[in-house]
C-alpha cells in the first residue's frame, strides 16, 4: 500500500516539479510555489486532489 501512495504522489506532483525546474533554468528570478488544501472537519471522507490547488509564480 505504501508503494502505491509513493507512486501516486510522484505522478501528482511531477508536473509541478518539472515546471519549477524549467522556469528556474529560464530565469534567475525567485520562484514561489503555493499549495492550498481544504479539509472538512465534519466529514470523515478525505477531500483529495480536486481541492488541492497549486500556484506557480516567478514574481514576489
């Protein structure tokens, strides 16, 4: 089960990591990555990837 979670995490964040890598190679400006997640305390169901939003910005 742990191997499945690692594989899922890799595929989920690979696109973001690759974007940051390419942006870093093209620009010397600082790169900021923000991740916002939502968790509903009233529900035992975990809200996953649909409500996780990542923003990439190369400006302060």
